[in-house]
C-alpha cells in the first residue's frame, strides 16, 4: 500500500538566509519552507534523495502564497545526481512539469496545494523551478516551496507483494479462508486495495492539524482498522466518530494557537497565557467527552507506547524500516492559511488530483503577516527524526512514554521528568536549584524552558543581602550552567530570557551581594564563546540580538575593566567559519573599537591590525570591506603604527584594489590629493593646453583669412569704380551724394555660412569657425579647420596623416589604405558622379546637386546632410517671423540664410578656392 516516503535534501542551487531547502524535510504547520535567493537566476533546482529506492505514486507540492514559480519540472534518477558524478547527466529522466496558478484571484492570501499522480521508480528526485509570477508582494523575484510530500511503495518489494497478492487471490476464489480477518473486503475504508492512499499520509493533514491531535488521530485510525479486522464493529464505529470529532478539535486548537502566537509576537504575555490556559481547558474537556482514555486502551497484546512520529520516513511493513527515536506530540504550532490546487501535469502520463476546497483544508487565511520570515521556528516543531538502519546501535537509548504521560503533559503543561543522562549532566545544578526548576529548563516544551528561566530570575532577585558567599557563588554557577544551555536554544523567547538573566546577574546580582571580579569573569568566559557562536546563526533576528548584547555587555562597567571581550574578537578568523560568523565578528570589532578605543580597553594597535590585515584576505566581500574601514579608523588615531603593519605604498602594492583603497583613504585623511585626483588634474591641464594650442592655430588661420579678405575687398572696390566710370561716361558723381564704403559689408558676417551676428568680432568669428559654422569641420587627424566640401582633398594632399589615406576608385572619397579592400563592399561606397553632374558629401556619402549654393543647401538645410554634427536647431532661428518687424528689426536680427538662397558676398564675390586655401594652412 502506498505510504509517505521520507527523504533528505542532497543539494539546492541556493536559498535565502533562514529558508534552507532542508526545511522541506519537515512537515508541520509552522515550517518556513525553502526560498530562492533574492534576484536569483532561473531556473533554480533542488535534488532530493529518498530513504530507499521506491516507486513514486503521488507527489504533493504546497506553494507559497506569492513567491510562486510559473512552472515546476520533475526529474527522477536511480543513482547519484549529476553534480556529484560529472559527465553523467543522463542519469536523470524527465517526468514532466506542472504549471502553478499566479494566485491573483485570492489576492496572494492563499496557498496552492498541488497533487500529482505519477508512476516512476528511482531514489533521487530533482525539482526545477522556473521564472516566478510577478506581483506587488514579490519585490525580489523569488520562488518558494513551503512543503513537498512523496507517496509511494518500496520498489524492492514489488515482486514479493505480487506473489502474496496472487496467493491471496487464489485462496479467495477457492474459498479456503472466506472469513479470514485479513480479507481486504472486510475493511470498510478499502485500505486493503494495493493503490489505496490513506488520508493521514496526505500533506494537508500534517500542515493544517494540531500536531498532538494529528498523532492521536493516527493512533485511533490504527485501532479502528484493527477493530475492523477483528470484527469489533461497535468499537470501530466509536473510533470513527472520535476521529471525525478530533479533526474539528484540531482546527479549533489551531486557531487558538494562532491567537497565542500573535500575542507572543506583540509581547502581550497576559493574553498569551490566557490563550494557553484556554487551550489546555478545551483539550482536557474534549478528551474527557470523547472518552479518550478508554478509546486508546486496546487489547493487552496490542498496547504500545504512544510514540508515532509526525512524519514517518518508511512504512512499518518495509524490510528497510528504520528505527526512530520517539518524538513527542506537540501542541504549539499552527499556521492558518487557505489552500487550493491547480491544473494538470503536462507532457507526460501524469495527472493532478481534484481541486481541494479551501474550506476543507484549514480555517480562513490569516495572510502573510501571521508568520514573519525573521521569526525563528520553535523547537516544538516536529524536527527530522534521527533514524538508523537495522543492526546499527543508537547513540542514545530510546525514550518510551506511555499514553498517560503524554496526556498529562498535554493537559497540565508540566515539564516531563528528567532522563538519566540529564540527571547526570545537571546533578550539581539540581542540588542547588531543585529538580523541578532544572526539569523545566530541560523540557522539550519551549514555554516550560522559558518559565524556568523567569522563575530563576525571580529567585535571584529575591535573595536577601547577607546570604553566605558560598551559597551565592553556588547559585551563580548553577544559574550560568542553565544560561549556557538556554543560549544554545533555537526558540527566540528562550534565548531572550537567557540574555535577560545573564545581564541581571552581571549588573545587579554580583554588585548587590558584593561578589568579586572572579565571579564576573566566570560569567563572561562561560557565556561569550557561546554568544559569539550564535552571531553566525542562520536567523537574522538571532544574529542581531546576539551581536547587540555582546556590544552592550562589553560596555558594562563591571565587564569593561576586565578587558575580556576584545581578546575574543581579535582572534583570527577561521577558514571554515560561516560567512555570517565572520561578518558578525568584524562588525563587532569595528563597533567596540569606536566605543572603547585602544587605551586600556583590551584593543591594541598590534592585535587589531594583525586581525584586520588577515581579514583582508577573507573570501567574503563584506568582511574585507569592514577590515578596510577598521584600518582607516586605526590610521586616524595611530598613523605611524598603522603603516608599520602594511606593505609599502608603491605601484606593485596598489595593484591590489583593497590596498589601493586603503592608501587613497590615508591620503584623504591627511588632506593629500589621491592618485585619481592627481591623474584628473594632469588630464585637465593637458586638455586646457591642447585647447590653447588649437585656439592659437585657429587665430593664425583667421588672421591669414582676414588679410585675404582685405585684399579681395580692395580689388573689388577698384573694379566697381572702373565699371561705374565706363557705364556713365565722363559724368562725375554728384558732390553732395555721400559714398557708402563697400569694405564694411563683411563686418560681423561669416563668409562661409552667411550668418551675420553682432558678436562676430575677430574673437567671435574665431570661435564660430572653430565650433559652430555649419560649412566647416575639424579634421580628426590633424585638428585643422577645413571646409566640408574640401575635406576629401585635404585628407589626400594636405593632412599630416595623408600618407595613411587613399582615394577610392568607386566613390572617390578618402579612405584609410588598410580599409580600402573591404570598403567597396560596404553600403557607404556608392558610386560617385562627375563633379559637373553632382557634388559628393564626405560626411553622409551621398550625391546631390552640383554647384556652390547646393553645398549650403545640403549642409545647412533641414532636409540635407544628416551626419553634420554642428547642425542644431539653435542655428535655425526662424527668419520668416523677423521679416514683418520692420527695417530696424531686420537689421538687428541674427539668422542663417534660408536653404537654397544666395549668401550675400562682397561685390565681385569671394572665390571658394581662396577661402579653402587659407583655411587649410
């Protein structure tokens, strides 16, 4: 008969802190499950190893309410996963995949329970999670899995079971044993069918039932099936009714548990105590009404201790059934959330189970806020049971408990008796504090452990002044013994109680009774190593609490003078230490170094620098970064001594980025420019020098151009006068008519683009030619300013790099010689036309109309050259609106000529060839 199969997590591609994939090995209402790292890469994968080779019949996945994978793939293998045995990836066989709902209809307040029926044999199961569904809650794009359940049969028993089934079938038809109590037909639940799966093995049963009630239901179900086999139908009917009633009780107790947990998180301990008592009263009342004592008592030969695990790892009928250290039923865990299932597994012969109603699974969802990922799971959660194969000796003797013991603890909340090992271990503490208090500190119930510490706190506070010193010291040592045990506790409230008790002993108990420094030293030396170990805990909340308390304790006046804690912090980091532990240690050292300094504090320049320099080589980036910060803090106080522990500041040392950052930090502290600032200044000076040289060269070109313009103007004036005399004969101009000098026409005018501007003085024109004129450009190779129309000629004949260029026979442009063979194949190389037929633009490589005016239209017009980088909308101020403003406005306006219009030039014109010649010099 298929049953729940236990498994262990072999590997995972990653997880968020506190949400390891090993959480999937536990089935209980308060499990956190697995979460992928924040902003992880997809797909993510998890590999599970089942406790034995088996035939999987059913897989169940409980998805997170908002960290939902869009698709989950299943693979199965008979042997080790591929990452353990390289080059054998074919060992995994793909079964198919399921698609998960995006949960938008429920507002991300319910969880999807997916049940998939399969038929595959193997021992390794791999799950691959694809990209998450996006929603407003999943801000880090994570995927999560709360729980997974595997149901199947041991594959090695298939042949034997088939033989037994054939023999029973033959006997049944031959009538040899018509009334055999083993006949499956007599079982009203049809549990005798080979494919029957018990509802108690379903994942929903463990995830949404009170743990203690779930244990009792399993026990009663066994007795019911036993009664049916013995034909005790009245007893079976009573057990069936009791099971139905207990399922409702489990849900109600779960609601009470949620209310109690919420009260604990809000630190409303009065309400929590009230809820605890309410649960105890209700539980006792229900047990009495159901006559539970009588129902759990069977025949003498069938009585067994009540020690069923919450998550059986193997069927009792399996030959590979493992012995288990008995786990006690617990009553303290439940998270109430809705569940639902989704569509069918695709691509392979897999089928999903029918949809489960949310009302049938659990009470209404309390939302994601009921369980914070920072809260450490309580130890009442059913942990994985340590199991060993037959023939191996158990490390500890099994603890067997009777039903009456379980019921007594469940109703009264009293701690269970101490085991022999605990009695031996805590014998001295029992002699001083009493067995009742120590039993509470050793209890498996977290509330009993917390109550024991609070009772000890009260007892120490009430001890009168004048008590014998020996009694006080014995009480202190016994208390420290229990504190050490509580510091290791995984329950947050118990850990907090231990810190509270330790603080009271150091700051109040010892000063009040005038105990000496050796007693304070005893407390610190016994507690600090354990507290430092907790700074590496997987729970961020516990890490923060431990780090903050160590810092606080180091500043106690009773502890500060002992200089003990700094000695622990400057110990070198262990290579195999966890990343959290290393980060917490360096962070603590940095904090206390600022608080205590290096004068009579336990910190010295020598031990701090040795620690920091060794931390620079740690594998974790945050540790190295904090070590750099510690070194800089030390340099501010002791610069000379700090430099003695560092290598010399030279180019070889600065190749290490950490040392480069350290030495640049030293420069900032000293007020010296850093290497980067020095390089920036040098680069700025070189840039300014280059600009000055370019301006100087441009000014020389402009001076030559102005000389040329003056000569041209004189020739034009003479030509105009001669022409005027020839046309009017000997008539002289009227003496009263003033003559307008033509040589002022070119003032404030760019002769290349035709733009007139009052700012076009000698310097203004230089700047205009250098940066803004649309008809000019700067050669990228020699930095000369040349006309765009003559750029090709310049590159071939006048440029300093002219030897590196050659003329393309097809497009007639200047192309680097090494690029000529491949240039003809590019789109830019379109055939050029004759100069009389078309002009050729060296910027956009296009042919356009011939003539001088066509160059202005192409380079300055809005529909012209698209590669002229100087063409901006600033140079195209609308000329049309200016025309209607009258002569004054037209005279003062500054605008470029319209595309296609003739640019005004001096009478007689300025030849383009002359302007080119002087510009290129």
